[in-house]
C-alpha cells in the first residue's frame, strides 16, 4: 500500500531487510538517543527551548532527528524521531515537565486508585491525533527531509515503564511507589497497564500512518521486576501491543512495520520475548552476544544491541577490541543483528568515539 503522503522512495533498506531476518552483507547501525546533547549542533538547534517545546515543534524535532544522519553519514542506517516516551501520560492529561539536569518530573503523580486523577486517566477517551499530532507532523516532515536516505523509527514507552513514571513522579533508584502499586493495588495496576497498552497501540499506528517505517517499544524499567512480576505486569501488555498493532495498521490501510521490543535489564525474559510477535528483540549489555543470538535465531527473531555505552568513555583501542568481540558473537552481521548500544548515548560522550564504534562494526562485518 502506498503511503498517504508524498515521500521519497527508500534508498537504504538494509535495516528493514535485517529486521525481517533476511540475509544481508553487514549489520545496519544506529544508536538509541543518537539525536541528543552529545552533539554540539543539538544545542544550537534547541536554543532556549525546553525539551518538550522541541518535541512539540515539528520543524525543530525533524532537524534534531536528522542531525546524526548528517553527522555520521553512511555509518548510520536509521533515524529515530525526536520525541519522548512520556508524551503518552501527557496525552492522558498528566502534567510532565523536563527539569534541566534532573530529568522528567510529574508535579502531581498518581498516589493511589482513590486519586481522582487515576479515574480521569482510566476513563479518558484519548484522540492521539489531537493530543499528539505534533509527533505525527514531525514524522512526516522528517521523512520528507530525509529524502529516502534511511528508514525512520517511531517509538513509545512500554506500559510498565510508563506506570513507573506516572506513580513515582520521575526517575527513581528504589521504585518504592511502583512496587507498592503492583503489590497493594494489583487489579488497579493492571487496569492502568491495559489502558496504557491501548494508547500505545494507537500512538504507534498513527506514527506508521505518518511515515514511520519501523517501531520500537521501550521498557526501560523492565529489569526492576522479578521474573514472576515481569510475566504478570509487563509481558502481557507488551504482547497486547505486538498483537494489536498489526491489526490496527490494517484497519488504517497502512503497510505492516517491523516491531522491536527493548526490555532493559530483563535478561531472564529473552526466551519469553522471542516467543512474542515482535520481530526484533533489543538487548542491553547484560546479555552475552553469542548466547542471545543463538536463542533469538532459534525463534526466528532478530537481535539489536548491545555494547555497554560506558565503553565509549574508554580508549579507542579498547572500544574497537570490545566491538570486535561483540560483532563476532552476533555473527558479524550476516543475518539477524542490528547494531546498537545496550542503552542510549549519554550526554558527555565524545561523538568521535561513537563514530569509531560504527566504523569498527562496518570493518568487522567485512571479515
């Protein structure tokens, strides 16, 4: 099916072919948070705007999305739209602020199921096109500006991770409030997770309708759950997204888009995730590349990852050595491996180290 907007044909489909588990010449490369503060040009484009202002401005968001593609050229094989996982709580009516040097903050987090805000969130009928239209406008504009150079990722946060932010009020080291919710208000937590999963499906579908060619679900706090709690409070809602998104795309008369799940820290769930309908399973650096690759290929899945971003702070020789070891474990990119980091690029990384990382992956794939 043709896209519903005038967009240039894709010239580099390496990542999409890899996501379909097709044989390829090398692993495609991109990095989570590749559009960000480590790039000097990011600060110029951002100017005095706060983070969410940039997300809500399609011109700025598209420019920030494309910056790493311009910076790294043929070393990169995908862009990811400049946005945030917390636009979904915003669409549900919650106030979310990005505080400089602190991170996202909810001035009024969900305190208990008796909280009137909890009822409003659960009962709100969300029109994502109205609430999050700026994301879709940014995607279409970015596709136009990319002129087919690389495919574009859309994304959302996973229900469990979104719940954590919504009840904690921001980042946390203890997850005390999140754990209290699932252990005290299990039924109500599941109602919230169900609601979030439904909104995630619609948000992802509308991103694909706008021009995203592949999507990723970020479960950044999955590793805070025990294996049993992951199966109860995270996995079922990840499965809802994977099962319902293709159906919703058909309803919208959109082409199917490969789906990626990244459950950071949930190393114990690799087999379970490989049994879902996701095409790609993201790996953090806690996975052994060869072992994870073997498991994924057994299930016909593609892996994405997984160098520790902290390696970028060492010497270039050390970086290249560890990259070579990783690439060997993933079969040097002949099938079923999308090169990424084990988490996002951190703000103080030297961009030349990231360039060296991608360069070494390209070299290793030629061996």
